[in-house]
């Protein structure tokens, strides 16, 4: 890495084609890292992408040239919705064409190789049958040329840049077997099958090509989540101009445009409903199977499907700023991240090929000294070269990570990176913000008691100063005022006091609404009646606030927020897993205890200010706990960032994407246990894959060197090692959240 300051760095994403193994990705990454002006580079073989952080003086076109010089092709990926979709479609088309070509080549190779392996099968039944050497040459040569050329290209590209990879081992092994056989047929006059290895080179190339084809097929399933998300993006919207509906390209929309979404259409961009109501299918984003009812004032998200009603929407986010675009970037970023164990794998891969070549040479020399039999020496050394290909090792981590994050995304669980997965695995304490997490987050006004008996006036004042406020109590007050048909007046100024309440100016008078701490700060005269009401309301589990006009209290309001139905089950599951659960809230002791008892949480901290939540997180971390913080991602952002693992739920997804390690698209407590479960499952698959990748080589290389593995069996084992690693990771596609509706 160059010693550059990253303060002014920019990031570009490249789609890479031409990589044949993990060694190619490692070599390209080193080449990019060594480029002047590049701060950081990450190349992902499984996704065929590169992410490069560079200084402004380095243009994206220069990086494309660097990739080209290294022997690969690259295209810059842009963030604009349509450009991203087009680039992805082009990549898919390229993958389809590559897959078809590989299948055609595999078919030809298999047909030519079958006559070469028939004698091996017949011999197992005691039938001796030999294929003439010239015919073997005629059958094996097309395979060596047409199938082998892909490995030769990769090997030469690697050698040209001072490296070696899987292609190097395949090329060396098959070429040695093929050329040795050619020499025996045409120059040494040895026509016996025991002296020829045409079937070995041909079958090895066929088996490896088969492994590559199966790998392509299976890898396509791992990127299904991103493909599905990108497919959600419509290309046009019905913009309303005057009294006309004008079909408009998404790229031509502007913030604030008014659009109509007809029944059955996909929502083209994020926005707010200004007229109409409907039920929207948000399952692709949230994993929630039931449609969600939406009406005036509700948010709609790009990519969701409108139900039976037409809705009229004002756009609030476009293209790369939409929630869908953020989700796609998050999923792709997670899949491209690198596990710490991958660093060890990369170090091993860097020296792996040269070491294997030395082992193969030593094997050849050893057998020559031991037996003097060239045939045995060639067979053993070729088997070593072939079985040792490190492709499975390079795929072990990224393919499991892709499969795991894809399965999670399908269930509405967005995982930022591999570090979030690892931290989730070690969590022993979870802090819950109460409102919107354990509760529904939509308080309902239950009582409005004015000291002068004019409850409507009290509600009018309270609702008016909350016009434009995003506080959870605001919607409850405004909704209650609308139900009574009260006329509201917009305040001149509003000042929110975190953890205490709200101060505003209404018709020239100062109005304040809040808790006892705010009233004390403002020197509001306490009222015996008010104190009694507050104690009564709080003892029944309600949240009570005082309304003051100037320095005089004029009434008390009481609210209640319902606990989520599934919260108790989620808390019970976490407890059974040995995880400590704690609720933190700004509510009073009695209100907090009421919710804690309902959901089964044993520990809670009440009257906590929003800016103090992160202090609680840090205090627990200092005591040695591994802390996860669950919040709505808005006022909990500092605590989410301070925790070992931040988990943001539903409503705060926009902020959460920037602060939390895991974002839950559904405001459903049971998804927390699901997120921990998929984290454990993914890490388990990564470890299993690394084990299988290593075990093939640890067992196979000594057996090959000792002459106990024929080159053909070695080729089959090598091909199947990659397939087994990918297939094992693909088992994660079966993962589904437990006990989720």
C-alpha cells in the first residue's frame, strides 16, 4: 500500500473479467495496490469485482488500464441506478455466454476423452483393451489445445507479472503428461499404454473444466440476492404534470416531483404518499410476507409493489440515494469484504504454487533415484501438480460470505461486513432501546387532563406545537386532535430539549411540554393536581408529560406504547442462549418496569437521556462484556456506533445503514435472534470450507508424491475440491429464520 493520506481519497468499483482462480485475484490486488496514487484495493474473485480507493489525481480509466496490463478486462461500475442495472445486465450476459461456451467445450472434451478412459474401466473387469498411441494422440490433442489454452493464457499472464497460480500448476502438470506421451509415440517408439499419459492429460483437463462449469453454475445462485434487488428497479415512472400522466425515465425525475403509482406497479423511487391508500408488498426488502397498509403521510420505498389502490407520491430520494440503492451497496459491500482468516489464506496462496512446483520436482527426482522408472516419476509428479491447485482455498471464505449475506438479505437482514458477522458471534449482552424496538413505537394518547377543565384547548395547544416535529408523541397528539376536528396553528419556533421535552412559541406565548426535569429548568410552578395525575398515570404504566403556558402548568397528557407481540418470545430465546438482555429508556421507572415485565426483561435503566446511551454501552464494554445495541437508528446512532455490534431496526434504516453493523428491515424483535443465527451459520460454513480446502491438499499431496494417486484421480479430486467448497456454502441458501411468520 502506498503511503498516501486517505483524507481526499475516492472509491471506484470495477467489474473484472478474465480471472480464472483466486490466485488471479490476489495478483491483481497486489498490482493495484502497487499503483501510484492507490490507497487501498480489494479484489473479490467470487464476485468478479474490484473496489479501489484512490487519490483524485488517479482517474478510473487509468485503473482500467492497470487491470488490462495485468491481463484482465475491467469496466467501471457507476452508482446511478440505470447505469448500475445496465452494467449488471451486461455482466450477466457475459456470464451466460461464458457458461454456454464452457458447456460446449466440456461436451466436446468429454466425447473425446471417453475413448481414452474406456480401457481403464474394462481393465477393472479383467478385459484388456489398448487404444493405439496415434489414436490417443489424435483424441488428446484437441483437448490439450482447446481446453488447455485457457489455462496457458492464465499461466503466461501470471508469469509475465512475476507470479504463479492454479493455471500454472494445471499447465505444468498436463503439459508434462502430454509432451512425455508425444515423445514416447513419435520419438522413442514406445506404443504401450503404460508408457503413455494422453488419457491423464485429457481427463485432467476435462475434469477441471467440469469443476469450473459446476462452479459457475453454483456461484450464480450465490449472487441471487443482488440480482433480485437490482431487478426491482423500474426504469420509468408516471409523472403528474397538470392533469396529465407523463411516462418519464427515472433518471429524469427530480426531488419533489409528483408521481402516480397505479395498482400492481412497482414503486419507482422513494417518496411520501400525499393522496390515496393501498397495501404494498415489501417482502423483497423486509422478508415480510404480509402486505403493509399505507396511506397519506406514509413512506414508500423504491422496488416495492403497489396493491389494489392508486397512490399519489411526492419523491423524496432518487437513484443512488434511495433505500434500495443503499441496500444493494450494503449487500455488495458485505459480500466483497474480507475475513481476517483470509489474510492467512492469501499468505499461504502467495507461496503455495512455488512450493508445490518444488515438491513436484523433488517427487520426480525421488522416484528416479528410488526406482529409475521414468513412467512412475512422471505420474507421481504430475499428480502432485494437479491435486495441489489452490482454487478451493481461495473460494472458501468469499463464497460462504456471499451465500450467508444473500440468505440474510432475503430475510430482511442486512449485514455490513464480515466483521459484523464475527462480532455477532461473540455477543453476550444486548441493550434494547425501548421505543420502536420492544414497543410498537407509535404511542397513543390515552388522557388529556386540563386543569381548567378545557381538554380540547389543552390538546389544541399541545398538537399545534408538534406540527413538523418528528418526536414519537407528535403523531399521537396530531392524530388525536384530528379525530376531534380541532383546528391547529403552526408555531413560530420549536426547540427540542433531548431527554426532557419541547419548547415552542405559539400566538406570542411560550408553550412547553415535557417531564419534571424540563419543568424545573423552566421554573414552572408545580401543581398538586398535576403531580397526583402524573403518579396515577405512571403507576399504570403510562408516560405522562406536563403542558405549561409560560411558567404555569395548564394540564397533563398521558400516552401508552404497546409492547410488540413477539418481543417476549425473542427475549426468552436470547436468555436461553445465555445472552444478557437490558432495556434502556427515557421513561420513568414505573413505565419502564411495565414494559420490562411484559416482555420478560430482567434489567432496565430508566430516565436515560439519548446522549447518555453510548455511555452505558462503553461502561459495559469496560466491564468486559461484548455488547450489542439495538435501536431505531435515529437518536440511537451514537450508541449503535459505540457498541461492539450495532443492530438497527426498521424505521431508522436510513441512518442505520451508516452506523449499524446489522440492519433489520423489519421492526420485528425475533429478527434479532435470526441475525445472530445466520451470523453463526455463515462463520461455521467459512471454517468448514477452509478445513475442506486444506484437507484435500494435506491428504492429497503426500499420497500423490508417494505414487498412491494416479494423475486422473488427482484431477478429479482437485476439481471436486472446488465444487465441494462451493456446494457446502450453498447449503446456506436453505437457511430460514426460525419461528418467523
